[in-house]
C-alpha cells in the first residue's frame, strides 16, 4: 500500500504514517547491522509533494534497506553512500 492508502485506511495524517515508516526502517537497520551486500538496489523516495527526494540503498539478497540519505536524488548524494 502507499502511504496515502495507509493513512486513509487507518484515519491517520499522511505525515504520521511517513514518520512511522521511517522509524520502522531505522529500527530494521539497528536490528540487522550492515553486512557487505553482494547485490544492491538503488531507488529514491519522495519526502513530500514536489521534488524533495532522498536515496534508499537496499541489499537485494537480504531484502532490506541498508542506507537512507543524501540531500536529493543526485549522483553527489549517492557518493555519500559510497564514502
């Protein structure tokens, strides 16, 4: 489901659902420390309407996110992950 669908289903504000989603992702990262992934996937997520994006890097073999960040969806932001 999209965040909007979840918000409507549970009668919550979209921002509340987004915050809960971020907290869930952070907890997953805390529980499962980052191991060297064999295969990664890179995507970008919108933080709000408009053009405000962040990058999500996922370990495709373990099916979990391993990094969320950057200042936008640019190559420079992705370089932060590789550093």
